[in-house]
């Protein structure tokens, strides 16, 4: 039963990374029309992707899940 929190953490990692990168791309594309809107999408997206990357490091330090 101890493996379930690890699976939930790994799920959140990929949601944060891909969701953040999607916001960055949307910010870049939107920035061509409205710079303020582009930045307001890209910067939080980069932060969210960075949080996902930090969670990858945290997960690597936790070790193997107990089954």
C-alpha cells in the first residue's frame, strides 16, 4: 500500500511539467498579439514546469517504494 503516494506524486510531476510547458508555448504564441497576456501566461507556466522539475529531484531522493 505504500506505493500509492509515489504513483500520485509521479502523476503530479508529469501534469505540472507538461501543463507548464503548454502554458509557456501558449504565452509565446499569444505574446505576438498581446505582450502582457503572453508574459502572464509564459511566466507562470515556466514556474509550474520548474516546480515539476524540482519534484523529479525530490522523487529521486525518496528511494524505492515499499511494496
